């Protein structure tokens, strides 16, 4: 038995091993994809859970109280102008 493996919380048969995966979630209305993120994956049922420390670091990068840099904000239309 390897020391880096944990029992799977879903199937309770497999072992969780540390792998690399894409962490995908929404930040407000913006889809965030963090490739090559450490994640624990079951060798039997393929259940996957992203490492908590990695999620914390991604959260710091995204800064939950600030809108994402790529969020589209349309310019306000000027009133009274006719084309």
C-alpha cells in the first residue's frame, strides 16, 4: 500500500491517487478553467476531487470580490442622439 493513497469516499473500494486535471468552475458569470491542477482521483470509480490547497490558490488569483478581467461591460448608450 502506498502512503500517498486515500480511500475513496464515494465507492469505498478504490484508492485516491494524486493526478493532474482541469479544474472548471464558474466565477460569477465567467467560466474559469485552471489546467494541470492537482486532483485526487479514484482508481475504480474515477471520482475526482480537486486539491483544497490548489483551489485556495486559484481563489486568490481570481479574487472573488473583484470582477474577472475578461468580463464584458457594454458602453452606455448616449441619449438624445439620432442616427
